[in-house]
C-alpha cells in the first residue's frame, strides 16, 4: 500500500481524534503531524536496524485468561513465528521497520511504554490484536478482538471500533465508572489509536502509556498520529 494512503484529515475524522485536541485547529494539528511524518521517514532511512525480537517475555494470565498478573512472568516467552507464518525475509523486514518506529517514538515521546499491534487470527482461529513491536515492561501478547473482552480492554475496544481512546488520568477515569485493563498499576495515562489499511479497514492499533498524568497533549497526539499513518505500510 502507499505510505500516504490515509490523509491526516481522514485519519482524524475516522479515529475521532478531534475530541482530544481541545482548541487546536485541524489545520494546525495536521501541520504538526506532517512535520513528525517527515522526521520519522528520515529516521527510518538513517537509523541502523535493531535486532528483531521474535520472542518476548509476557506476564502470567489470571484465571480464565482475562487479566495479566503484574510482576509474574510466564515460564515460556511469546513467539511471533507461528502467528506470522514463519521467520521469513518479509516478516523479518516488517518487524525490523516496526522496531525502528517504536525506537523513534521512544526517542521523541519519552513515554514509559509503547506497543504496535496487528489484527490477526491466532493458532486457535480467534481474531486477536498481536503485539509485534514494543518497548517498556513485559505485557500481554494477544488481546481478543471480541465484544466481551472489549468491555474491559481499551485495546480491544479501539481494535473493534476504530475510534481512538485517550485517557489522561486513569484514576479519574476509573472513578467515573470507566472500565480499564490494568497490566501495570503505575500507568496513569494511556492513548490507544487505531491503524487503518488503505481500504479503511482496521488493521490494528498502537498503545502508548505513561506513569504521569495529562501527557497526551495535542503535540503528543500529533506524534502518535504520525506513527499511526506510517505503521500500516510495514505491517507483515
């Protein structure tokens, strides 16, 4: 697909980003996004490729697999090989580029956690969001894409709806009755944004988290949207 398949204005409209921009105009926001896209493109060209993580540590899941047990890691790491159909050159390239994008986001956002997820069927034939690249503490590898799990998971909700979910104060959100999937209790702010294919289909999500409140300003969201517009071209 074209790397410019989705315009900034289309993305903002489809993902419902405008609701989180306060008094920033769409034109001003689009300019910030485009600047970040240019920086990201240069970064991908100039930066040495990192080692690809085909396997990564994950938390133990609680009874029924609904929640992660914070601080308790599973004995076996999660292996991306099966869900991606093998460790071939195309998948290696895709994971390399996604790892570079995660590195760019880490460098420019300074947030504590970030992950890129793709919508795929797992070995059991269930549609899930699978984590392809990330930085930060170990976290769940797959999020079920179904309405039941979406009741407790922003990742699944965004993966099904295609609408962004930005929470700048997790404690306040919970205090108003909001449902929240807690993997790391230190997280105080989270932004889940959708990824769209060229045809407009929901291709996955990105998830960014921080241990501080109120970090997702319009500038911070411009960086995240630039990432969301870039990632789909590199999904395996």
